[in-house]
C-alpha cells in the first residue's frame, strides 16, 4: 500500500502583476508533507509564506505548478470543489482567530460539520473542547474568551472535520509567550495523539522548535530545511537567511 | 482630523451612500412641505392659509418625524459599524473626544451635502405639490408659490441637526469605556439599550394607545365625523415608531423565541437565528423601518378604506382629507422602502469580513447568501407582525367610531397585501445587498 503525502506542491509559482513590476511571491516551490508530520515554514517577511498557505488552501490560484491534497490533484478544481475541499479536507488556524462573534465556543467548533450538511456531533465537539482545555467555556461567546482561549477554540474547530492537513498562519502571532506555549503544545499534541498533519507558518524560532521539520523560504524559493529543530539552531539559520536576503536586495 | 475623516469616508462607500440617499430623500420631502407652509404664510386668503398650514405643518410634520427617525437610524448603523475601527484608534492613543470629533466630522460632511442637495430638489417638488393642490381645487387658483430660502434653510438645519445628534449619541456609546473594551463590544454587536431609549419607545406606544382610547370614548361621539380620524389617524404611525425605537430589544426577545425552531431547518437558518438574537442591534436597524413601513401603510390605507365605505364618498371634505391621507401613506411607503433597502446594504456591507470567514470555513456562496436571506426573513416576519399590531391602534378605534365594529367591514386583504409586499421588499433588499459584496473568497493574510 502506498501512502500519499497529506499535502504536496510541485513547481508552485505565484506571480502578482506582470512586466517589470511583477512580484514573484512564489518562484517554484516543491514540498511534500507526510501524514502525521509537523512542519514549520519560516522565512523573512515577504518571502511568500502566506502566499504558499493560501495556494495550498485553494484561496488563491497558483500561476503555475500543482497542489495535491491526499494525493488528489486539486489545482484545477472549480470554486465549488475548492469550497468542499476546505470544509472537508483542510483546517485553518489564523493569527486573527476568525471565530464567528455570535456563536458560542461549542457552536463555533461544530460549525464546519454543520456547513458540510452533517449534524453537529455533540460528543465529538465536547471531546475537542476538552482536549483544548475549554470544556467549561463551551457556552461562552468569543468576546468572553481571552486571545489564547479563542485560538484554542479555533484549533478545536480546525480539527473537528479530521482534515488531511491543518494549516496555521502565525497562530501565536497575537499571543504572549505563555499562551503561545499552550497553543503550540496543543498543535504538537494533535500530531502526536491524533496523527494530524500540521503545516505552520511562524516567525518565532521557539514556536518552530515544536515542529519535526523547519522549511525556510527566501524570495519565494525553498532555501533550506532543518530536521529536529531547536530554537537556537533555527535562530542562527534565520540570521544567516537575513544576511542572504540583504545581499540579494543590494 | 478632517483628513482622516475624508479618508474613512471613502473607505466606507456603501454605508455612507446609504446615509446620503436617506438624508437627501428626507430633506427633499420635508423641504417640499416646508415650502407649502411658507406659501401659506404669504399673502393668501385665510382659507388657503389654513389649508396650506395644515398641509405643511401637519402632513409635513408627520413626514418629518418618520424621515428624521430614519435618518437617525441609518446614521446609527454607519457609526455603530465603526466600533471596531474606533476601538483601534483608541488603542493607538486617540482620546474618546478625538474619535467623536472624527465620527461627527464624517457625519456632518455626508448629511450636510445630502441635505443641501435634497433642499434643491424640494424647491421644484414643492412647486409641483402646490400645483396639484390648485388643480384639485383645494386652494384657490390665485395662490402663488412662495417657497424660498427660509423654508429650505430650516429644512437643512433640521435634518443636519438630527443627523448629528444621532451620530453623537451613537458615537458616545461606541467611544465610551476603556480602549480594549471598545474592540470587544465591536465584535459582539450586542450591548444593552439605554434607558432613555426604552422610555421614549414606551412613551410613543403609550401615547398612540391613549389616542386610540380617546377615539373610542370621546371623538367617536363628536358631531364632526372627522374628529375621530384626527385622533386615530396617526396612532398606527406613533405606535409603529415607538416599537421601532425598541427594535433591538424586541428583536432579541422575539428571535430568541423562534431561534430553536428556525435553527432546526438547517445550518443556514441556524446561523441566521443566532445572529439575529445575539446581535440584535445590528439587524434592529433594519427591523425599525420595516415596522414603520407596515404600520403606516396598513394603518392609514385601512383608515381611508373605512372612511370611504362609511361617509367619505358623500362628504364635501372627504376627498381632500383622503388625498392627504394617501399622500402621507405614499410618502411613508416610498421613504420607508428606501430606508429598508439602504439599511440592509449598510448592515451587510459592514459584515463583509464575517461573511468571508464563513466562506473560508467551507460555506458555499449559496449558503452565505441564504443565511443573510434567512436573517432578512426573520426580520421581515417579526417586523411585519409588529407593524400590523401597531396598525391596529388606528384601525380598531376608527372602525369602532364609524360603527363597523372592532373588525372593519371590508378590505381585510389589504393588511395581507402590505405584509406580503413588505416581506418581499426586505428579501429583495437583502439579496441585492449580498450580491453587491461580490465574490467573498481570496487570500487571507
Ligand atoms: N495581492 C498582492 N498583490 C501584489 N503583491 C502581493 C500581493 N499579495 C502579496 N504580495 C507580495 O507577495 C510577496 C509575498 O507575500 P506573503 O504575504 O506571502 O509574505 P509572507 O512571507 O507571508 O510575509 P510576512 O512574514 O510579512 O507575513 C510579498 O512581496 C508581497 O508584497
Ligand atoms: Mg504572512
């Protein structure tokens, strides 16, 4: 039996504008993420990290290259198919939490199931809230939750459909170090105990150290990778990359 | 501060365009009747002066009440929508006072320009109105149009002051409290209603009901058959505006009551039910004009019908009075309809980010559109129900006064027609508001 990567991109290219003003946000990225792996994507600001996530999620169409989710090529999918892909095979966690303000924590977590036309599975939703440590906050509205708690609700919501990949764009960007640790430990735990595949964009070497692998992007290209990262090693590599970019820019 | 106001004006085109249209139309309506009052104050016979004064002040006065209410509620939406931005400005160090000045500057620009343009429309509109009165023989042919700068200036001042007052009240609400709290409130869109607003609403409803009682007990027995009409004719509008003032409160109660049932219809109804009941201020702004539209149209049209069946057709004053009534109704209907459409456009435009979030989570464009339509359905249903209840304040006492009994003898299809038309209008308004947003997917950064 062959196992496909949970997410795979080949020759992924995304260009904004054309002519001399064209911005090559992604310039041919080849990456594969094995099921149950936790990968951090790092790189200087503007290196194409968010663009990569957006293309993988079908929110942006790549200019060239392919995106495969669970071995299925989704590059040419129409908008309907992309929508189905998002709600069935992908989970999202963003810096800005993205909860619906008029739904309680429990209702927010169950929302993707309802959107997919399934009944909100109470036991499953409760189980996830318990997993993220918010069982006692199930009936609170987002405004009554702290930033870290809101992000934990967002993680529970991303996990509820058992997605092939959980995509996270700077999930701890708006959180303090202690709260960030809780959120990262939660992502790590979902990989270890649920076999969840996680791809996380981050600026923070400490956050990246929670991952199995770090991939470095520079100017829309993969500029290196590091297995079994530590915060110090990642920070050192980043400083080096920064130097690289400055040389390229001058 | 003014530069910032300009920039933010351009940023919120839809919401500001809605305010602009409401104010312009409102100023045109009030101004047209104000020119009649001014004409009446000129060199005309005592009879003509009386007719013009009644037209200008009574009819115009009623129109003004509705128009000003609508302007206030539309401006309320725009200012409320800025709560999140206000919170941000507060966090980066703007004082509540600075923020209020920004909000007021923006409101002043929009209402000022719109009111002046509306007054320019009012001038010829008043001319046409007077010509209609002359042709209908309601004033003598010798009456010359006397509308001028005075009437128009009063109109502009009145409209702009109302707008600024509404903006100031809402701005005070959104800027008060510590900076972080401002953001939290913005996200919830909930919040309590102020006591004075509840009081005003209750007083209006109470006054309308009292007038209804007076009609049945006193004016029904008056020798002048139109005495009953003068006490009951405006009751439906009064009670309607009173209920509209209480709209966030009523929406929360009533939509919470029907939320479980609507929620069982599927994810679309489920989202709509929670949105309306947990953020009643948001859609309360749409509910208000729906109530006034239904109450005014059903109440006054039934009134005219009852009068026509009983004595109106044979009475010398009947035609004049019913022309006036129809004029008022027409005015209310057109205006309230415009406000419903505008209010929906403004509310939906302000929710773009939230609807986008739904798409991101895997809602199809159809699901998003239907959830907004379901909200519109809930609002329309509740609004029509409340509006019809309000219309009873006119219909029942007048029917009793004219010996038709509690239930009028005819035209019972009329309220049904008004209800169906209002619901249809609300749904169409919602649909066009969502469609105007364009595609909701795209990169998230
Ligand atoms: N809509 C757009 N039009 C033009 N250029 C764009 C657009 N979106 C992104 N870019 C450019 O593409 C490049 C990559 O952007 P991206 O958001 O992926 O960077 P990032 O690595 O996520 O940066 P950050 O760490 O600051 O979030 C940047 O140079 C950006 O300016
Ligand atoms: Mg980014």
